[in-house]
C-alpha cells in the first residue's frame, strides 16, 4: 500500500471515528453540546485540518452534521414518546425556542414536529421492485470474515477510487454476499478504475432478473427475511449484490441507504413476483 493510499485510508478512518462519536453521544445524551475541538481530538487532527478534511469527505461542515443529527434524534424521540412536548424537545436539541426548532425541523423534514406525524416507524420504509441486471464486470477485494475486515477492505477500495480521481457521484461501490449472507467481497465497477495502477482481481457478476430492495440497511434485511414469497423465489446458489447508495463511513446507522439485488431462480416470472413485493 503506497503512502498516498495509506493517507487516504487513514483519513477515512479518522473522519469515521468523529461521525461515530457524534452518533454515540447523541444516543446517550440527546442534549449533548459537542464542541468542534472535541471531534477534532477524536479524529486526532488539528481543528483546522479536521474542519477542512471533514467537509471535503462528508460534503458538509461538522456544524451542519450536528444540526441534522440533533433534529433526527428529536424526530425519533417524538415517534417513541407521544407525551413529550415539542418545547422540551426543542430545548434538549439546543434551540432557544420552540419556534426556532419548528422552523429548522420543517426545513429538514418538510413537516412540523408532532408525535402524531411520526407515529409510523422511521426505519421501515423499503422500496421494492424487480429489475433485470446486465452482467457486471467488477474489480474486487476479498473481505476477511469479520466486520473489521469489511471496513478495512471497503476503506482501501474507496481510497483507490479517490486516488484514481473517480468523482464521488460516479462511484459504484458494491458488497457481494454469498447465498448464506457471508460478506465476501467489496467491489467497484471495472470502468471506474480509469487509472491502470491498481490491479485488483477482476470478477464478472451474473446478470438476470433480481428482486430489488432499497432503504435503510436494517429495514431492507428484515424485509428479505420476512418476505416468504421472495425467499421462495430467490436463487439458492447465486450471490446477493448490495450497492451503497451513500458512503456508510460518513453516515450514522439510520442515515445509511443500500440497495439489495436478490437473484431469482430460473423460471420465476418477474411480473408475478412484482405483485407480491
């Protein structure tokens, strides 16, 4: 691993530590008031370099992340406890008044804060359809049989894309799961690697008809587990393909979005399954 790649990977890990720190603090203390210096210390960076690298990696300032996550924490509390008042939530979230909180909440979610509007679980929305995928030529990295190994492989793959100057919006990063749902490979599309220095293993993923589930990871995997028709229709010997719709290194759990492509058995009629999804 060259120095530039090592630098890119280490930067990803440091910014991820800061994001996870914010997530844990707000889960334990919804009214936690975090200073930027605290987050810079967690990332082991100077304040100046932390702010610059954070915005470059995440696409927003650390202050914007804190505001957004506080509002999401408030939304979950409203959904979980209909007896709590908007004023109490507002003060706990660091706002000087319920009016200021309501304005920020409406900008973020498009609705005013109320327990009634949040009565439906925020994690259960899953879009489902049936699609026909072409065969995909990928560059892959094996993943050790642990989530630490998954993060390591994913960070290195993203670092290689960064060094190859692939724009973030053009990156197509996937995870490949065995039929028994073991996370086996991190991969990116072959044509993303415009820089020929990186000789990763080439692998062709089968195309064909797939059930496609999109949403928050926990909700998507639960949908796959409980959908009897889908479980009966899926192929038992072909890999599940997972596409990251945002970068999970820089998103807290409830913000992460994935799309699962579940291969269907030969002979399954897509039009029949689409009625059940």
